């Protein structure tokens, strides 16, 4: 439209710092079989997004592993009418455990996983795939664990995988086949009621629900660890794992040392117990090599910030490079990180635009490089108490006695 000869115009410059809303990192993805699920509601191999509070859609899952997974998630949630945003990917039950695990691994193929966000208009960030404990032998990774890393990378997601729940040695052996900052193994299963009967079910979905509960308690952000939190809705554990906060030689401590998460039983009146009662999840670590990104909540927090950086940067892409626009882009990143520092989501940050990384030749191509330093907050894992005698207290006693004697006469 042409400007008027006599009149006025209005414009909205877009070279100011921009905000970023972030993404919901509590959305889940469940991949499992359910032979008696409603085929119309849950077509085989097609992702279906539901609310776990939708009783009708939950009922249509039937009675198989997917229904148990949703029930396990719901048991962890808090608040009135609480429900989780979950995408269901139903696969075919195979003729045996190997065939079913192979079907789940095929569903986790990167090309299949990459199509899910567009199909359901949401990106799942918490993944649980069933049959994680299945392995051909003790020397190889299972098909599900082998497929999980690449699947999670496509979604910027993390996965909880159930490993052998019959012994610490077998659980640790299974963990040794993994190397991913996006995978958290759990080495114990849940005992839950199915009608009058007690049955053993995977702990993985219940840990996914715990992630969602903790996120909800912290403004929907994924920066908080989930260790030392209660697991609800279970009657017991597949086996009791000896654990003490005071003794590093216990079986539970050995599993944690090998990055296998556990659930421990509370014990009233026992020094070193994790709680006075109930069942408590203990775990902070993934299976990556090295300590830089070992704690899984730090990986989730970094992913969250990465998504916010994407939101900020895409609003500048395609515009011409000027000092004003570059300043607005960099300030947008700074302001976003400043807010997270103020909320204590991160310990600190640094944003730099360095001349040695932004040569005239690169600028002419439209390439800008920003150097970001972000320090995530660690989980509080070990408390060291140094207890000494306190001599000034004795000196104070002497002074107190002298003061009292001086008032006698």
C-alpha cells in the first residue's frame, strides 16, 4: 500500500529483543503392544495423542502393557483432575519376546520417530519403550536399548528403560551395553494389583510419570532432578534391594554406582533408610561416558534451552544482517538466560560475539556465530559432615560459671 500524501502511517519494527515461550518437555511417548486395544482408536503403528485423564480413550487401550503404563503414569500425578499429555504408539505383539522386541525397535527407527511430531502436533520428550530388558544373550544389547538413543536424539528426548530386575549383576551387565546421555536404566520392577492378584509390571512408565509430576511442580520446566521422590500406586517391588544412605557397599549403592536407578523401600526407625515408609525412586544418572553430562536432568534442561534458542533465532533468520538486528538477537539470548539464572534453573551463563569466530568472509555469507556458556545446576548427591569438638563452648561454660559466682555475694 502506498503512503498517503496527506495523513499518517503506522509500522511495527521487528528489530527488538524477542521473548521465547519454551516448549512443554513433559509430553510422553509410549511404545508397546496391546492385543485387546480398540483398533479403530489405536491403529497399529500410528501415533495417537491422548490425555491420560481421558477415561474413554484410556479404556480403549484394553488390558495390556499400554494400559498399565498409563495407569502407572496417572498414579504419579498430583493436583485436581491431573492428566499427562501422552502419545501412544501401538505395535504388534510378536510370537515370542524376541519378535515383540524387534517390532518395538522397528517402531523406534529414526524415520518413524521423526514423523511423530507432525502427525500429532506435539513433540514427546519423555520416552518409554517396552521389552527393554529383553536380550538375546548376556553379551549383547537388547534391540530396544540399541534403538533408543537414535530415537531420542531425533526428539531431543530422554528415555527410561527397564533392565533385568532379577539381580544387580544382570542389571549392571545390561547397563554396560549402553552409552547414551539420553537413556536412564532402572533395575527393579513394580508389584501392582490387577483385581485381586498381585502382578509384576515395568517401573519405567512410573518413572516417566515421576518426571511429569516434578516438572509440573516446577512451572513445567525440566531442570529439577527426580531423585528421592516417592513412587505412588505400587504395592511392592519385584525384589527388595538392600540400600543404606550410610553404607556404600550395599547392593543398591553398587547399582547406583553403575548408573542403574533403583526404587528402595522405606523403613521406619532404621538409620540410613531412604524414608520412613513407602517406595522411593533413587537415580540421577544416564549411561554416557564421562561426567560432563552425566546427570539426566541437566541434559533435559540443556535441551529445553536449545529449543528456546531455536524459537528466538528463527525470528531473525532471513532478515538482513545489521548491527541493530544482531544486537537484538544476542540480547534476546541474554535476556532468556538471565531469566533462567534468576529462577535458579542454571548456575550461570555467558554470551559472547567474538571477532575471531565472525570473520568478514563469514559475515558476507550471512553466517553469525555466538559463543554460549551455560552451567546447569547439579543434583545434591552426597552430604559430607565434618564433626569436630568445639572448644569455645567450654570456654563459654567457664565464663558462665564465673559470672554466676560473681553475683553470689
